[in-house]
C-alpha cells in the first residue's frame, strides 16, 4: 500500500470515531430522557341529557287526536292500549264572533256551551260571555260519568280548522248563522269535589265588558275574539281522555275531550291582547 493511501485512511479514522461517539451519545441521552409512563386521568363521562318535557298540546294536536279517536270508533275498533294524552298539558284557542255579534238564541234555547259577544243595551259597550253547558247528567257522547261533581261542556267551533284564528272572510253572515254546522267536537270541563269553580257549569257565566275609549262606541273587533283554555287533558269516561259515540252510521261520531282547567281567558283576535282571565282560587 502506498504512503498516500495509508495517510488517507489514518485521516478518516478520527472522523469515524467522532461519528460513533456522537451516535452513542445520542443513544445515552435518549435513554436518560425516558420517563416512567404516567397513567392518564380518566375523563368524566358527559352528563346524561335531561329528558325533554312534553310540549304543550295545541288546538291542532288535540283535534288530530280527536280525528283518530272518531275514526276508530266509527270503524268499531277498540281504543289504543295506552292513552298517551293522559295528563298532558294543553292550550286551546277558540275563535268566536268572527262575523259580528251573534243574534239572540231562539225562544227556549239555552245560551250555553259556546262563547259569544253582543252589544250592550246602549250600543256603546261589547259584552263577551261564555256559559258552560251542564253535562253533569250526560252529553252527546254518552251517559254521566262518576267521580266528578260537575261536568261542563264547550263545543269547539270549526273543528275542521287547525288554525286558531277566524275562518277566511267572505262567507255571507245570514248563511253562517241560519245553517250552522252541527257541533261534533267538545271539551268536557271536569270539576272534582271541592275544586275551583273554574269551568263549573252553573248559572254564573264568564263575562267581560269591552268599554269605549272616548265618546265613540267600542269598535267591532277586526278579527273577532278568542276564548283561551289551559290545563291538563284528563281521563274521564272509561279511563279515556277522548270519548266518542256513533249516533248514525252516515255521520261523524261526536267526541268529547276530558280536561281540567287552570286558566280561562279572553283575547283580542287581532292583537292577541289578554282582555280578562280566570284562575283557580
């Protein structure tokens, strides 16, 4: 081997030793930095979602349930095994007086079971009135029900409408009053022994007087008025919330929905303003 080759190999030897020492140092440093594994702190489980409260049933939901009950009754089918409506909260609005003041009922007719408004004797005031019908001895859907001191009745007008306002304008007034649609859906206002008179069927009506502001008479309502009822749907006839009965095979069965009220009010049909209200106590 030439002297030049020997000298070149001797020159490379320190570089190799330096590289090997560097690699060994990195390995030792890496081993020195190793730490014992620390167990991870378990993360708490997310809180369970709170059960959603049952929504308040409105006019549309109640009338849809009545449609289903009427259909099963007309078909001769038994009611569903579980009444999902029992003890559900509800709020129903019933528009009335949409076509103006209603005429006095015929001679001998009982002015009960439907809200109405009329002009006062002086023509300046407007009187709202609702008297529950007395169904304590029975109603159009069946005989009297045990367990309640009184049962008042309220017919739901325009039960084919799910909206809470007045029907579309344009219907002739005389036709609307002379040919009323036969009532088919009602609320049975239940009153237990010793309960509040709210919803009670007796000689006392729920009345409110709209008084004029200034010298002009109180104006006719732009969109009628609304009777507002709030409370709970309550099992009554046979433990069911809705009771229907077939009176004729070619006619829809009348149905009554058992309710216990905790609020009754009058609203302006155009603005939604509460004019008067009643609560238990």
